[in-house]
């Protein structure tokens, strides 16, 4: 059994259709947003047990009670293969992983990554984000309007359907405030005061948005050092296109004149690195001290420790923060990702890497 999990409208259903067409044979498709298909699955064991070939269950989080039935069917010596698609409700991973332990493999489906589009489309990918309909829209206006409609539909329909019961206007305000908080250290108390709710409430909202893949929460890394270290996470709107829609920035020119342009590029660079390295959330961190030493991204896998700085600068140079991070964290290397065209050494173990060539110049993790 395979699960494809990702944000709404990111392309899971399209990918599943491609997989089904390539696989051949019988395909049985159930869209759990369709009343007709929901009615067919009122008795899921009766409906599914006689099927062979490939069974696709789209938007599975709407019927989590089907998971125990899938466990029974997955244990049959011969029977159907199951492909489940989900928009990653917070309880989806927990319920399926508990019920289907050892029987299911999860794949996260993100938007179109930087390595999946021509290098000439770098600025378009940054401004519009990775959602296919946004990135491939014919005009800037069409792309921006699609993202605005996505935000409205997500807050008013999708989040309540996934179990988030707070009023949509309040959630819209919260998401808009997160956009202005993009790239900063989380401060739930301040956000809660601004919204008139408890800090535990805004943290629950944050966890929910992270669980639906529209927000990235980058955990702090702690080293056993004789110095204070930042212990609050950093928060990013996961897709830069959605970030720019929340900030009201429809074009590249509007983005370049906005105070958040540097933070936006930082989030774009982090996404590109994580996509290329196929790094899991448990492998990605940031590191900082109250005195100002910081590194944007630390990726740890096994004995490898790699640091990444994202700089929107013409010619990045060595900084005191990089020296401190390299020494204190015992980093194997530091790559400084920037929007230029040439890769060059900055210092021993430190190099500048153009973001447009990141898939060629940043070696995958072992």
C-alpha cells in the first residue's frame, strides 16, 4: 500500500492517474469528496474485498475509519493494490501509521520543485510558487487570482472539512500574520495577543497548518555548548507563491520593493535545498544564538552535518556567523546559496552556489 500526501491542488490526483495508466490492468477509483463514492463505501469491506488490480482512494482523510478495513485487505495473500491520496489532516498520518504499520509507504508530493522546471523559469518559480496551476498560468494576473482563490477556498472549505473548527475570518487573519512572520522565530504569545486568543491556541493552529503542508516549521538545533542557543522554531509559508498572495505582491517588481523580499528568497532557497536532498523534517534544522550567530539551514543525516546559508547578494562572502556555526556545530561543509551564476570557493569548506544550479552543485546526502 502506498500513500501520496500533500497540500490541496498540488497534483496528487494527476500523478495517481499517470501511475494508474502506466501500470495497466483494472483500476477502481473512489473520490471521497463525491457523495456517490461515499455512498458506495458505506460498507467498505463489502465494497472493496472482491476487487483486484489497483484501488485508488482519493482524499482518504475524509473517511479515516476505512484504515482498519485496508489493514485486513492488505494482509490477503492475493488481492488488490491500494493507492491512497490525502491532504494530510493532522490525524491522517497518526491513524494510518498505527493501523497499517509495516504495510504502507508514505510519499510526500510537493509542488513543482526548482529542479523540475527550466533554469530560465527561476524567477517565475520564486514569484508564483510551485502549485502547477499557479506556476503554469498564462499571465501574472491569472496566477495571482488563482492563488487568492486557493487561499479563500482553503480557509473557508478545506480547513473546516479537515477538522479545524475556528472561524474562517480568524484563520485568515492568522495566516496573513504568519506571512509577515515568515522567516522569523516563532513567538506565540505575541501572535496570540494580536488575535485575542491564548498562545496555546495559535500554536495549535500552527501545527494544523504545518500538518497540511502549507506552513514549514523549522526546528532549532541544540548542540552541547557552553553558550545560550535559540530554542524557538522558525516559521515559513511553505510555498512562496502563497506567501506573495498573502502579502499582496502579484509581480516580481512588487516583490523586489517589499521588506520581505530577503525572507522570501530565504524560504525559496530552503525549499529548493530540501527538495533536492530529499531531506525529511526530522533531518532539517536552523541554528542560532541570542548574540546573533546563526545559520539558515542545518541538514543532518547519519554522521553528515551540512550547513546552508541563503543570501540574496551578488557576491556572498564569509561572515562571522558562518565561522562560529562551522566550528561550534562541526559542520562538514557550508554552501551559500545565492541568485548569481558562478560557483566559487569562499573559504575552506565554504562555497557559493547559484540557486539555479543547485541540483548540479549540491551533492545528495548519503
